[in-house]
């Protein structure tokens, strides 16, 4: 891991400590989060080098064949993915070429391919790329680091970082490359957790979307828009709505103050994608086994009972521009009418 000594965004050497966050996949490891005194961007003080990636993205991060969750959760995610696709597609009059960096399951690109788009997905490893290839084909998914992989200049109408941009240790270098591979007037779409949201301020180091050390930067709307402006992008739309992330993130953050962190999230994950956060599990027949299962049941029932209230609260917060996540759409050149 590399310890930063200056802000990676503006170059300031004054970084103030905010708190220490714990790794949900390795809870004995904690990572300081710092805030730049000049540009106010928060960043994880220990940032991964290429040789650290296998450690911080273990096989359980993706799950077998990139299946993180149980089938019912996957069905819900497919539903909300369609809304995400429509949100992006409305900015274009006709199909073009789209790159999805960190394409995950490939559902996003599958929708665009059916609409006549030329689609390309990028994933960090062969394991991560497996499920996307099932949806959009082997040739459409490339494996590698966005910073290093060869991509033709002026070849994409849209480049998407859907909850990926906060993982990138060199965001300025990344945006320089996006400017090169986008066609003039092309669209950049970035969705990230909002570090200045109500749930982030409430949760602090227990915020569900903190996810250190994988999230190396923790953007607010202001710091992200400032960064895009530094690279000549013109913002056309900012949304605080996320059915996929906001209600669950709000309620899990609240539960993190009362129960072991992210335990409900872990219960919903597929068997091959469980967090390594529970230590040695008790055997059936032990008293601890029954007590543990009783706590799980109580926690899950409480969570499901409170979820409708969290849904309403998230909707109200989104109206106040305080949703837990933000989606920014920006163009890299003059904005054409319509």
C-alpha cells in the first residue's frame, strides 16, 4: 500500500485526518481517511498499488461467476438497471459506441446492445469479467486496468463509471484519458457515493458506502464537479436518486451503529461472496450457534420492517439533494442543442 503525502487532486500537502474506517472484508484492518484543506476532497491515506489488488479484491468480492447476491436480489438489480440505462440513453438521439468501465454483470451494456449500440465493457480481472461475457459476449469485454489498457482515440460517444470512479487511484490521469477516447461532445457518466450526504455525515466511519480501502476517493457533489471542471467537462445533469443504493445504504448505516457492521448486507450476499467478517463460526449444537442465529433473525426482521420507512426517508432526502449517491452526466466539449 502507498501512503499519500499530498492531495492527488490539487497537489496541496495539507491533509487533515477525518476518521479511520474498517475494511468490511478484513475488519481488523483500518484505514485513515484524510481531507484536503484546499479542495476538500476526502481520500483514503493508504492507497493500493497494483500488487495489492488481489488482496483487497478477493474472490469473495465478486462471488462465483460475478454473482454477489441471491437470485431475488439479482432480479431487483436487473429491474433498477433498466431505469439506469434509460436515464443515460435519453441524452442521445441515436445509438453510438459506449464503454462501461467496471461493467460488472454486463446488464447495463446488454440493454444498450439491444438498442443498437456498439458496446465495450472493461473489468479488472478474468474472474470479474465472467458474468458480463455471458450477457454481451467474449469479444465485447476486455480485461485490464483503465489507466494502462489501449483504447482508440475519439472512439466512444459515452463512457460510464458506475460506482467505479471512487476506486481509481489516479482520477486526473483517468479523466485525461476519457477526454482522448470520447468523441467531441461525448458524454461522461459518473455515479459515486456522496461523502457530504446525510447518511455519510450520520454514519461517519460506519457509513455503508465508505468501503475502504477499495474506495480511495470519497467525493461530494462539489468536489466531483470541481474535478470535472478542471478537465474541461461541462456538466449537463446531476441526480441524487438511486433506488439501488440510497434506501439500503441509509438503513444499513443506521444498523451499523447497533449491530456488527454490514451484517444484513452479508446475509443478502451469495454463499461464494460472503464477507470475511464474522470470525470463526460456532458449530450447530453450541449455545453460541443458537444465539447467533437468533440475533440474525431479529436483525433481519427489524431491517425488513424498517425498510419502507427508509425508502420514504431516502426519497425525501433525494428531493433535498441529500441522497447517499450522486450521478453526474457531463460532456467533453460544446453541448449541441437537443
